[in-house]
C-alpha cells in the first residue's frame, strides 16, 4: 500500500517508527506533493504515531504539583485492566448472526480534558498499549482521521470495521463542523452498542464542546448526547514541552534555512506563503501522507497566517509533523507570532496554542541542522 508520492513509505510506517528518508540530490517540496491515500492504509495506520510508539504509563512523568496527573495514570491503568475480558461480540471475533449485545450501563469511555502540553496524547497512547488485546483489535487516530475513514469506507463499513474492536482511542477530539458532530455521535453510539470502549483527548470537556465556536447552538444537542458516553477526567498542569527547557531558537535567515535544506538528506524546502496556498488544495486528512519520507521541513518567509481557515489547516499540519517527529527550520517571524490576537482570544485558541507549542518544540529539534 502506498500513496502516489514518489517518497512514500509503507503503510505500516507509523507502527514501525520514523518514515524512510528519500535520497534525492536536493531538497524536496511539499508544494509539489498531492498524496492520494487508499482506504486500506487509513485502517492500517490507526495505531499510535512514531512519537508515541514507545510511551507507557511508567514513562509518563507527573508534575508533583499537579495531583490530577498521577490520578489520571491510576484511573487509566484500571480502565485498561478492565478491558481484558472477552469482547461483547465474542472475544473480538465477529458473530454476524449473534444477537446484538446489550449496551453497557454507564459511561463506556474516558475523556481526558486539559490544556495543551499536559501529556494527554502520551496517556492516550499508553492506554492503547496497556489494553490487553492484539493491535488488530485496538484503534488509535485523530478526530480528522476518524471522519476521513468514514468518508473513505462509508458509515456502515466503518461500523463493521471498528465494531469488533476492544478499544477506540480518538486524539484531538474537535467538533468544528455540525455535520461531523452528527456523524461521530452516530458512529460512537453504534460502536458502544457493540461493546467497543472509547477514550478521547481534547482541550474541552465533552459537554462544553462548541462553546465559543461558530454555530455553537447547532452543536449543543448532539454534543450533550455524545458526552454521556464518557467519564470526564481532568488533567491540570503546564506545557511539559517547555518545562525547564531553554527558549526556542529565534528564526534563522533565508540563506541559513536554504543552506540547511540542501545539506540535510530528505529535507523539504518551501516558501511559507506558497505552502499555505497548497494546504488549501490538499484535504487535511492527507497531511500525514504529505510528509512521508521527509526528514526535516525547511520554511522561508514565515509570517502571520491571513485568516482562520488557513490557520486551522496549519494546526493540522503542525500536529502531523509533531506526531512524526519532523524538525521544522524556519526564517521569518517566530512561531508565537503566527496567529493574530483575535485568533488567540477566540474559540479555537486552544488549537492555536497547541500548534505554537508543538512547532516551537520542533524548531528546537531543528536547531542543530544549521551547524551542518
């Protein structure tokens, strides 16, 4: 399985670790890539991404000043242990003619709520690893990956594909579109009926999703029904990515970034305004495939994003780069200047702060490239 990209890796690359690095003579261009992702790859890649492939509960380092973090490890460890019994549909095997199992009483999942950088994805991936079931009976993906799976397979086929699973983990649970709200609410309800346990992360409690967003009133009815499936678990704390670390490096010059791109095997080199335009032509669900085989992303002329739609696309790209541990080297304005004050005060502010946090961490990772 592969995309149409010449630098594409195997469909199993997320499970195997960092994607293979292309050996082209010069830097590649993300703007020259238009990935096509087959449905079977979408299913195969529903595992924790490379950055979280080796995380476990015992590698999570709770902040001693935040007892909710230690409590979360305890609760999630117990939740994983409780998933060790036979699947409601027959030990994970489909019994097509069996009577539909009764929906379990009470919440059938956990919902990790907290600010960016408190380790929610680490804990969600640890839950996936700790659940005593073979990988084929566990699924892990972002909200956008889940909605794209439904788009590729169709609703009924997605229910059949995931309905035999022991656990479905959904990272970055965001309901920014009324259609997606209804879609996911219906999907999760069907999966709960079939005995699938749920776990999700977000920056907002289930009953609060949609507040401060566009068309919030349209979300409310579906969100209230959806929240009943989850036990909210609050995780307080500060962004671990910058706890005790030096400040992020200042942006480099265009010349430094370009030179580093040519000196780094597998690097890409793009003009930031051009990349933003290209992202509008590629569905966000393909942004992971867009970075296949890329060892470092080099960007020149980074500046403030012009509008909210562009900003939200950039957030998704930042998430996929962070998942895949791809360093980002840039010239122009610092990453904390990407989003306007209005954006950082609006309904999507937590997304933007998460993107700033993750891009800053990747910029720190990219600093050594300049000395090559």
